[in-house]
């Protein structure tokens, strides 16, 4: 794989990893925001219902409701939960307000309570855990994201107020003097401030997952074209600003390396030629000087400089060193090993020949 291709792949891989990490972070952020928004909606619904409860309680204390007439209507119908008097009970008004919001928002709404008068409000195993947390009175609310059931659970405790005791208080205060309240239920002897039951809202996490998926798809719709544009732009930038100068540098290095190698070889050859010329010049004696060789047939000089008459004339054949020295010196001149670049001082052997 070419280096330019590797650089492009590395850059695209870095962009891809960055985009993937960004999307993962965005997923968690959007999911957290979705959960917080859902819990906020639940909390607002319950708090508003608690305000309704307090308002209905104040109205009852001020005599806004004709209790005798309302109870007479209930006794005539015998249907408590569809009677008007039932709707004037503060806690009932509160959970009906929550039920409307839950229906609009798609929440599941429950009012679980231990010893519930309405069997429908008997707590499930999961709701028993919620009541164990809230009934001691140490927590103002309960929030849990249950991944197993894929739900968000929000709950607030139901605290008894003084007006609750007319139905749930001391049996000795029974209006019918039989330990029962006005509608016929046994009074539980509860006290004001105690927690009995909870308003529980449950939301499916799929609504949040849909928001998360939509956010990621919108992000991809922007990121993918941008990433493609970055890739194309970097491809041309890489070719022009990185790969091309790099190839030029590599070619220059190769040329410089070849030139240095050639120079080294040339210098080595020059040293060899110079050494050979020196060797030839030292061995040839007078044949490398301006003195011509003695004529053929002349007697060889004696060792003491005199004439050796006993040995007779010694024929002196043209030396082969002259034949060698001439082309070597010519090569040395061309290589610059000899000054002046001339071979005029070399003796000619044609006449001797």
C-alpha cells in the first residue's frame, strides 16, 4: 500500500473514530436529558395534584360543600366511587388530577397502599419496594430507571393531613359510633403526618429511546456529508502538500545518494591510477625523464660508472614500462592526477622499435 493511501486511511479512520465516540456520547447525553425531562413532567404532575388536594381540603374546612346533601345522594345510589361526595375527598381529587395528566402523557398511574380499601390499589412486589423506601418518611420522592422492564418510575409519598383523620383516624371518633367512617369503612387509627401509600407514575423508556434515535439520525445526516467532504478535501491536500513533496524529497535523496556513490567510485579510481602512475614512474628510471634511452647496441655502463669492456655491448630492448606508462599517464591526466595534463615528456619508442 502506498504511503499516500496509508495517510488517507489513517486520517479517515481518525475521523470515523471521532464521529463514533461523539455519537456514543451524544446518545448518553440525549438519553439522560430525555429521562430528566420525563421525570420532570412526572414531578410537575404530582406536585400540581398535591396543590389540588390542599385546595379541596381548604374548601371542605370552610364549608364549601353541603355534606348532608352529598351523603344523602351517596346513600341513595350506594355507589361511592361514582358519587359527588367521593370527588370532594382531597386525596381523591389529587389522584384524579394526576390520572388526567398521565393519560395525556402516556404514563401508567398507580396509587399503591398497604391495607388499601380499594383492592385495585394493593401494591405489586415492585411497589412494595417503593413503599418500603417512602413510608418511613425519610425521602421526599423516589426515582428509578429500570432497564430490566425498560421503564422510568417516579413516586411521591402520600402524607396524611388533619382532614384525612375523619375517615382514617381514631375509631373512637367514628361519626356512627361503631368505629367506622361516614361511608362505612373501618377507621385505621392513623395519625397526621404519617405516610400511607404513594402516587406512582411509570413511563416506558421507548419514548426516550425514540428521541435518542431521532437525535442520532439527525446528527448523522449532518456528520456523514461533512465527513465525506473532509475526506475528499484531505485527499487532494494530501496529494499536493504531503505526497508530492515527499516523492520529490525521496527522488532528490536517491539522486544525491547515486551521485555520492559515483563520486566515491571516481575518487577510488583516481587514487588507484595515481598510485599506479607513481609505481610506473619509479620503476622506469630514465624512461620517464627527458633523457632518451641509449641507442641500441651501446654497452651497458659498469656499476662504478665505467665502461664494462669484458661483457661487450648489451642490447637494450625498449622497456615495456614505457608502453604501459604512456596510456596510464594519459588516463591520469584525464583524471586530473598529473599537473599540466601533458604527456609530451613521455619518450617515444617508435624510433627504438
